[in-house]
């Protein structure tokens, strides 16, 4: 019997060494859905720092969560992801720890045309799978607080931060007050050590799934640019 997730998303799931540290920081492994505690000698961050990003799993957004559009199904989404990823060129890009719109994230340390091109292509390639968002979903984006360009993107693509408004980020905290934001930055800088001396190696995309409304997101499948495929805990929601 075909299983359909509540929502799907096209994400960039960072590889090592970012995946292990990031998963432990958030307290959850998005591949398995299991807890990922901080290693011995490290203290877990306050739950209010990581509760929101842990819900989505460690990732950078390429195409934000969507319900499947009428006339599409999970097997078609899986086939599209395989075709999209296959044959693309891998690339490296350095990251930096920064504050962004009130939360803390790993962002690009410098402009990356390759990352911009990947994000732009993802928005377009998977658009046919996106069901129109309900008014309540759009309202949660607080359109009255967006710039004119961000509002245009929200109206056209269901997300304010695409194309010229796109800002690559791997979210590490939820929204924080100024003092909490400064504390999180300091704590992440100390705990991550020399991690950011390694550039992010981008060699694939991933489909994440939210099995039921309110559930945490888990990896459905990773699609490497060289054609390799690996399943996560949510793989059944991509199989017909």
C-alpha cells in the first residue's frame, strides 16, 4: 500500500563533520529519528534554543515543506529527485557561524554561485509537486513584516527566501532574544572548535518527510550527484 507523508521538503543535508556535531547539538538524528546526545564532556544546549530546528532536523532549505499537489505522488517525487541530482557537479564552500533574523546558523562565509544555482534550480524543478498553501500557512510567514521582494517570492513560490532573497543557512537555534542569541553564538563557537576550518562539501540533495501532521521531519532519501542513493527512516513515504 502506498504511504503518503503529511509534508515533504527538499533539503541539503550536510555531510561530515557537520552532520555529527549538528545532530548532537540539536539532540536528534534526522536519518533515524533517534536521539543524538552530546558526547561526553559537552553539555546539551537549553531545549528552548534547539526545539524548533530539531523538529525539522539538521538541514539547509532548498524547497521548504509542502503537501503534494493534486495529480502528483511520492513515487513521482522520488523519480524527480533522482533525475535532478544525477550528474550534477559537487562543490565545496566555506561556512561561518552567524546570527540571522534572530537565530543562529551556519551561513556561507562568501558568495557561492554554485550554491545559488543549486537553490534556484531546486525551487523550479520541484514546484509542480507543491500544493498551494492554505491561508493560515501563508499567515505564519508574517507577510506584513516582509520586504516587497520577499512578499513577491511568498506569493509566487510559497516561501519568502528564494532566488534574489535566498540566504543559505543551516539553522542551529530557534528565535532568541538578544542575550540568548549572544550566548548561543559563544557556546557554538566554543563547542564546535575547529569545525568551520573544513568547507562544506555539497554532493547531493535529500528529501525529508513529515509522516503525520505535527511529527518531526526525518530523512526520506539522500540523492548523491554521482547516482548513489541512501535511505533514511522515512523511505517508505517515497515508495509506491
